C-alpha cells in the first residue's frame, strides 16, 4: 500500500469522487513531486497527511461545482491564476479529464516545478502554463479560479477582461463572515460589477471552514 492510499480512498469517497487507476497514479505522482520539491521551493506550508488534507482535498472539494459550471460551455478552459504549486489547477485537471486547464504563474522557480509536475503526471499535453502576470494576459477563459491568492478587491478589475462572456470566477475562500466582508469592500472599491454566490465546502478531515465564492460579471 502506498503511503496515503487509505487517506486518499476515504477522502475521495467523502467527496463522492471516483478516480480510475490512471487518475490515482497521476494524483500519487503529483503528491510525490510536491513532497520532493517542497523543502527546496517552499511551495506549501504543510507536509505529510496535512499536505493531502489542506491542499489536495481542499482543491478537489470544488470539483462538483466546477464540473457543473463547465457544462454550460461547448469547449471550456479553466485558468488557475497565481497557480503556485499547481493548486487547485493540477488536482482539478486530474479529476476532470475533459477540461482544458491553464496554469498562470509568473515566478520562475514555481514555473519550473509546474513544468516538471505536468510531465510526471502525464498532463503536459492537456494542461498548459502561462508564465506571465495576470495583467499581461490577452487570453480569455470560461472559468477563472484561484486559491490562496490576493484579496478579491485587489484583483477583480484585473481579471474581469480575462473572462469570456458568461464566464465565472471561482475563488476558494475560508470563513463566510470574512468573505462577506471582502464582498462589501468589492462593492465599495472595485470598478467592475459582480454578482456573488457562496457555496460551502465540506473538505474531508479539515477542521476549518472553506467555501467557494462564485462571481459573475454583470
């Protein structure tokens, strides 16, 4: 039995996700790559089972919502902004094999890690990397996501031009009260206008609140 097999089996079951053997191999390879490079690159602030719970399960908790959103479009592409270690983009790409994913990351060492991670997970043919700041992007996407990125008030005006018509921002967030305060600040300070929807997440074994903040440009 591989190191995290039991934890992954139970966590995926709680998330109501079925991974075939190829998907599990890709997930195992990604976790191994994170553990290999994390001490050097400082990619995430957790290790061992905490890494799996705090980062892998947390990322995968958004799968069902993003899967439903993707059904609205003929050929949707999801862009993971400020991807860092590939979170949530790489776990989402593993879980949703029909979704095209773009990882947007401007920091060189993290880009190097992402390139390696995509090769070892055999995702390099379907997942691409853009190594530019979001303010330098000309591309447009149906779904934009980010996790542990800058506050909404700082980035929504920058990401608004990146959305296709009818597209949606999916932001991974924490306590509802904090997100509601962020949204009040967005209304006061952000030029672009957004309609928000909050979806509670049940992340397996995680003892703190997590949610998705869906933002539709209006």
